[in-house]
């Protein structure tokens, strides 16, 4: 008996535009949350502490941590509030605020040995992919592959300052960024697109858009290319494991290696 081919999903015109607007809305909301959180916390701390105090490593770490937490809160809590308000306006009845579940954020269960094993493997793959992309972009005269990433800390940090820099860059940043980008955003895009197109296409589009935005918000060409490559692998790890734990561990490993080179060896 001959196998019948599965007909490809075809979007009605209105539904197609609805999906496009939904995807754009998610991308814009995450970018706006990250940037506005940095501006709000930064200006408030400068106003309270003054520029000289604000630029000290300890307060730079406080700024980074507060910015990540505020961005994370905005991404996770404000959309459900907007949905709740919209339902109440339409139905004229009280509505419950539905927060994303741990599963939706890629935080189902706890890290496994598989996650631990995949983290260094993913790190190596991301290095190779990043090297290839940097070599490709280096063909363009406007691309500076040697431009240093501004993370808010001087290279020469010691003692307590080094500890807070480590906690900020190697612990707080990876956890917050993975929940926002590969957890919330990737999950939302993947879920919405999978209703309209095939799994392979929904994965490809979601990975590309999340990685592109992740590169853009770092605001430097060479850093953006590197983190774009890293994000592709991080998204793949979520697809493989169903969670973001392997991605968090890989992100911590990558930032930890960079931290050691910058702040311990001084390279």
C-alpha cells in the first residue's frame, strides 16, 4: 500500500500575519526589556551614588545583577499582566494571571549528568562555529575581530572585587540570559511557530531569530558574531535535552574561561 504524503501546513493570510506580528512582538519586548532595565538601573544608581562610585567594581556588579533581575522580571511578569488586563476588559470579569511554568521556561526537573556532559561538548562546538563566522566576517573592512568586549570591569581586579566580578559574569549573567533568551523567548517562538509550520522550519526560524537578537543586544559586531554562534548551540542543547540546564552550564563554562583569561591571567 502506497504511503500518503502529509500535506504541508498552509497559513491562512490573516493567521500568517498574526504569527508574524506575534513573533516581532516577542523579539521587540525582550530587546526593550533588556535595554530599558539597563538604562533604568544605570541612571538611578548614577543619580544616587555618583559616577565615581558607580564605576567601582562592586557597584558595577550590583548594577549588572539588578539589571538582569529587572529584565527577567519584566519579561516573565508583564506579558501575563497584559493578557489578564485584556481578558478582564473583554469579559468584564476578574481573570487570573497565568505565569509561565518551569517547563515552559526550560527548567523542568533538575540538571542531569547528560546536561553536565553536553555542556563542554557544546562549548567546543560553539568555539569552532564562532571561529568560522569570525573568519568569514573578517573579510569585511568594517569588522574588527580584535575589539574588546566592555563588561563594565577593569582587567585588573583583585580580592573582593574579583569575587563580585566572578559572581556577576559567571553565575548571574548566564542564568538570567538563558532564562530570558533560550528559556522564555525560544519557548514562546517555538510553540507558536510549530502550530503553523513543520517542526524543522519552526526550530530553524526560532534558533535564528533568538540568536540574532542575542547578538544584537550585545551591541558590538565581533561580540555579536561570537554570541550568535554560541546561541545557536545553546538553542540546540535545549532541543536535545528539553531544558536549558545544559545551556546554563555551557554559558557558565564559556564565561568562566573568559573570566580566567581576563581577570586571572590578565590576557
